[in-house]
């Protein structure tokens, strides 16, 4: 009887109190909260996510994936039975999954209760596919959505594939379309102010206006000046630094940020970042030394994004949350490489390394519902 009474008392807690409790739960724990009883289910807040999730390294052969939640600082497991994928990429809260047979599917935030899957044309629907190497899970390098498919039926998908070429797909089309450009060596691509922007190996920013008169042409709109020379002057001459990756990010205020990630060539994992703000209208470029209450989220296989943080978040302001893929000289003869997530403090250049692993790097899933 005591057990029954306790169960009844928990179910009869005031709805206002239950709602306040549910507001502090991450998506995974919110789902468990709803499952307690009907009273708790009705009191639970609407599903939402205001912090990113980090999809961790794949456990080979397993139908589930692990996700690290910044809100509760815990790792959660999520069964993904819909599609057994071998490659994962993310943009605007959606995950692009590629399988070894060349199939592409988009899945709405995997931590959401409601599964929403969209099938895209296979890899053999890419232009000039006969000139490309045989398909493997690294065929796609980056995946970018113009909008969330659940809120905009006119969304577009762009991927960076093979050696850095760009491919575009629109709903109802049966094939991918190549984007012509003066280069095929891109570092990153994002959707910014109605167009896709990409940055190439020569530090040039290119624009592809998919709704303009030349939707399949990428044209140079900015040249980033003297990035390498300026960086080297700030460190001792004996320090050996290598440019690891370049990212384009839209800040929370709407400006365009050019972020370069540098790796020190030593036996320890050491990174540095430089943030530049680009004004395409005035063709100017200035260094950003303080992100204030904003943090950036960068990754090899996810579209980079920024978030405004406050005291309710466990996210640190004026920081760069990044994923890394690090191979030291001693690892060239060993199995696996070091991967994980790090936090770079822009104020003093210190780095915290978290969620370490092996094999493929983790990826950020942007909060979007």
C-alpha cells in the first residue's frame, strides 16, 4: 500500500511544479519525464532544444549512436534503426546519412521524438560520376541546408564532395547539379543571406546565388588578405604551425566570420584559432578579439554555427567549441587517430579537450525545431 500511495502522490504533484522541472531537462531526459505517467506527460514543456548535441564516434556494427549533451554533461544512447549509415553530416539540426551502397538520407534531429526522413538522389546521380573514384563513405565532405525542410518547402541542399567540388539538389529533382567555380579545392561552405558561400584553398570567398540568374555558378566575392604572414609574426620563429582547417560562420549579429584553425606540429595536441569578420559590401576584413556572449561551434562534418549564451546555459561565452582530428608523427605507424571535442577560449588562447575518442571525429548537431 505504501508503494501505491507514493506513486499516487508523485502523480498528483502540482502541474506548475512539474512544468518547472521539465524546463530544466535535456531532450533525452524530457522523453523519460513524459513516460512516467499521464500527469507528467501533460505537464511537460513542448519539445525544444537550445543547446547543441555532439554525435560521438561511431561504434562499428552497432544500430545505436552516442550523443553528448552540453546541457546535462552526460552521454546518451539513441537507437537509429531507420537507416544503417556509414557516414554522418549535419546542418540546421538535420543529419545526412550515407550508406556504403551510395544512398543518401536526411534525418531530422535524431534526439527528437518524431522521426522524419527524406531520401535524396544516390551518389550515381552526381554529374560526371564516371570521372570520379568509386564511391566510399568519404565521398561527401560537407553538407549544408539552406533552411529546415520542416519549415520551408523550398529548401536547397549543397554538398562538398570528392576533392572539394560542390553539388546542388532541390526537392523534386532526380539528380544533383554541379556548381561551376574557378576552383575545386574548398575548405568549407555555408548558407548566408540567401546564397551559398564557400571558401577555397586560396582564402577566397565564393558566392553561389541559387535563386539568381546564374544558380549554378560560384563567383569570387572576397579575397582574405595576408592571413598566413600575420599569424606567424605573433609566435616565436621556432614554433611550427600548420593550417588545419578554415570555416565560414554567420555570427549571432548576422556578420560573416572567417575562422582559421591551426595545429602545432609537436607531440602534444595544441590548437590556435584566428577569427576575422568580413564585410562583403565594403570589401574589408577586421580581426575579432572578443565574441562577448557568443560562442562558435565548428566541425569537419557539420555546418558551423554560432549561439548566444546566457547564465542558464552550460555553454561558455567567448569560446570556440570545435571537433578535432589529430595525427601525431608517432601515430603514422599505429592504428587510429585522436579525435574529440575541444573548447578554445578566445580571451587567453587556452584549450580544454573533452570527449576524446578514436577513428572518425564527432559532429555538432545544431538546435533547431
